[in-house]
C-alpha cells in the first residue's frame, strides 16, 4: 500500500535499491504538496510585486555619469551661432554680416547672403549639440523651420553652421547654413 503523495516503485526497482529513493521522495513530497494547489507557501502575487519593485528601483540606484567638461570656447561659439540665426530670423542683414568671417563672405555671392537674410516670414531655428572640429573651430547642426502663409505646414531645412575663433576670443561664422 502506498500513502498519498508517495511514488510507487514496486516492480521497477528492487526493494533494497529503492529504499534510498523512497526516503528522498518522502522528504520532497510534503514540500511539493504545500507549493501546489490553493495554499502556496510563497504567494505568486507577492513574488511578482517584489520583482516589479526591484526592476523599477534599479535605475534609481544606478550612478549617473558626470557630464563631460566643455571646452572654454564652446559657449562663445554657441552664442555666435545663436546670434547669426537670430539675425536670420529677424531679417537683419547688417547684424548677420558682422558675424561672418572673410572666408564665409568670399565663398558665397552677395546675392546668396542677401537671400539668406531676407525676411523668411514666420520662422524659427533649432541648434543641437556642437562638435569640436579642432581647437578654435566648432560645427553646430541646425534646423531652420520656415513657415509659409499659404501653406499651413512649416518646412524644415537641416544644415550646419561652422564657427571659428578669430582671435581674442572673438567668434565668427565661417559657413552659413
């Protein structure tokens, strides 16, 4: 006769050889009965809650990387790019021309510069993080957003501005967007 939860080994394994297996199963059987059915030893909902909390709290305990230090010329270079794009936005050709290097003025015709600074109507710009090309020279990716009175959808033009240090911490735009 076998008791509930006991595995029958009659006929499969000789009696003496099965004694060790029977003793092992007797120790394991009550534990498996406790974990099965409605009365679990450790409720699944509690385990799920603990795992969710661990996953949610994990990023909070992670160390944040310190921000990379900026080159001392980054802020004035970004300001020069911003001033040029503000002059473009307001259609101020005089303020924009002052911010251009001689190289930038010579590489494009006066007509191109005039068209660039002509009043674009409703417009905006975005400047993203600049990249140091070499000491004293930065490139800033920009997006020029031009609205159209006729068309309700604004146009986006992706480009970049190159800003150089002309000496004495004066920064000028070397390449128009």
